[in-house]
């Protein structure tokens, strides 16, 4: 069986589920933001594959198809106006320092796509934070354009925080500014439920993430904190849903114990609200995922320790 | 820096938004050396909290009741480090006499702490920020807790990585610095949460 394996690429059927869930979101991103989003996706995939290939040659193992899932997720988390070379820098940094230095597939401690995104987010704040394009509407919309021409500084997070209003239908359907893959709530929900059904994502993390987010968002909203959004619009604006289904559920960097997964998801949801509402950043999903990654291993150790003690005591 | 800032705000900002390790990169050496084992990290973290709380109180008194009246403020670096070293030595001796168990758990870490730059850093920050006595003690304690949170998270990650295959050139301190960098990136998310 081993002799038939390709030496360059290792195809993992598990990863296919993630692709089926992401393809509609990719098509939607072209519809909303033009063919440029596909160009970003292609550049990111080429750069990401070459990075992983360079390392895997040294490790003498094939490139796992997981890298394309990382590439897709990374590309979909980018703002539509990002210069192409910055996207390449981000994915190269993320895969190198988020994944390959830890030994490659299945050994990463942090989510590689978000390590890369956090890097360019902090290194090029103007390009990743200030320029957004308005989405196209009607038909053929983005299919007839390369890039959106209207460049604004506004995502729903900004507009709603400043007291503006966006119809809920637009928020749910995705007719808002934002990163390529984060705007269309319906497709993300469908794709997310699909990978939940296929068990590529763990339901514990998703449910507790929802609970953590809605609970804390409700608290900050009900107490009238400045800049806090009402729970339902908050759910559909920004990248919370996208992060909840596709980033925080990444199995390798997530908590490995069942109790840990409940806490891990809740922590993520709560951190998104805290960072969104109180920090200098407009969006908190990316940092919340990384922070949850930071604390997941020590949490697992503590939980295993407590369980072992309980077992010893009950004997 | 606002001197009227609430005690709780000082405490939590010392842990999260201005984590002494991940925002100011102080106390790196023992962080990198000890974080291999969770138990040792726990012990060292507890020792850092204790020493930081006490020395920031002591140094506050020394600074405002000895150095400032005598116009010897320019000597603060030497004086602070002497106070820290003397305090740590005395504590070590007392612990050795009083409790063997505590000495076994904490004793070996105390000499390490004398040269931990995070301790001196916390003392200098409290002067720069013009905090009053209570604020300084709370700040010292919070910084210690923040340091412990960081080293514990690091120890957990390194434990989890025991199965990873890190490239030869990056083993040990190299990969630890990469992890610390990504942790710092994640902690940037807190910036501005508590002003």
C-alpha cells in the first residue's frame, strides 16, 4: 500500500469535507468582491504549497493535503483589497512558524492560518484594517468585475459600533464589507453544519462557543457598555461564525479532552466579545483563537491530572 | 499613567494587557530554562509572585523614604537589586529553617529569582508610573501572576510538543522563542482592553 503513495502529495479524505464546505463560500466571495478574491486564493495556494514542499523535502515525507485547507481558510480570512504579495508573505510566515517548525502536519500548537494572518495584521495594519470594499449586488455582480471599486473604511463592526444601522437581511446574506469569506452567514452556517455532520468539527466546541459568545454579548449589551452590539447582529457581523466553525474547531491545536473542549469553546466565544468590545482592535476572532490555542495544552494537563486524582481517590 | 486607576484594573492589566513577560519580554531567561516541566514552572511561578509582591513593597518604601529624601535617586538600580538579593537570601534561610517541604518545593528557585529581570523591571515600572504604595503592591502581585500564567501556558505547550519533530537547529531555546513570539502575538489581542 505504501509503494503506491505519491511522493509529493498525500491525499487525506478527511480534508475533502472541509473543501466541500468551503467551495460555496469561495464562490460567494467572487460574487461579492469580484475575481480578485480568486486571484488571492490562487496566490496563497501556490505560496503555501511551495512553503510546505520545501520543508517536506527535508523531512522526506509527502505534503499533506491539509495544507490546502489551511490555504483556503487563510485566503478567505483576508480583506478583499489586500496586495497579493502580502497574502503570500502571510501564508509563508504562518506555515513556516505556525506549522513546519513544529514538525508539520498534526503537530502544530497554533492554528497556522491565523498565525500568518495575525502576523500581517500587526505588520501591515493599514492594508489589513483600513481598506474594505463594498460588496456587489444583483447580477452578474462580482462575476463581471475583477475588483470592487468602492473602497471604504467600513465593515459592519465599525458601522454598528458608531450607531449606524444595517438591515439584518444584509448581514445574514453577506451584503456587507468584510473579509472574503466571513460575510455570508447563511453559507458559513450550512458549511459549518456539514462539517459538524461529517464530524470534522467537534460539536462540543461549537455549542459552547455559541453559548459563550451569546451569553457575554448579552451581558455587555444589557449593561449598556459603550460600543457593545445587540447579540443577534453581533453574531452575524464580523468573523465570529467563520471562526467558530472553521478555525477554533481545528482538531490539532484544540483541546484534546472532552471537558477541555467545552471550556475551550466557551473561552473562545467569551474572548471574541471581550476583544471586540473593549480592545483597540475592531475584530477579536483571530486573537481569541490564538489565545484559546495558548491555554488549551495547560488546561488539558490540569484536567487529566484532576481526573487521575479522582480515579485514584475512588479506588 | 493614571494614578487613580482602580486596584482591580491595575491587577488585571498587569496580567493581560501589560503582561511583564509577553509585552515587555522581561524574565525571559528563567522562562526559557524552566518551562520544560510543568511542576517546576508552578513552583517558580509561585516564588515569583511571592518575591515580586514583597520586593515591590520593600523597594517602594526604600525609594520614597530613603532615596528621595537623600537625593540618591540615581542609585536606584543598584539599591533595588541589592534589596531584592538580600530579601531573597533571607527568605531562603528562613524557609530552610522552618519548613523542609516548602524549601524543597520553592528553595531551589529562589536564587534563580534574584537575577530575574522581571522583578527589577516591576520595581522600576512602579516608580516610572508614580504609583502609590497599595497600587505598587497590587501591581507587583499582578505582574507575578501574569508571569506565572505565561510560564504555565508555555510549559503546557512544551509538554504537548514532546511528540513534535522540531528541526535540529531550533530545538530547545529556539523553538521556545518562536512559541513565545506567537504567544506575544496572541496577547496583543488584549491591547486596550483595560486602559
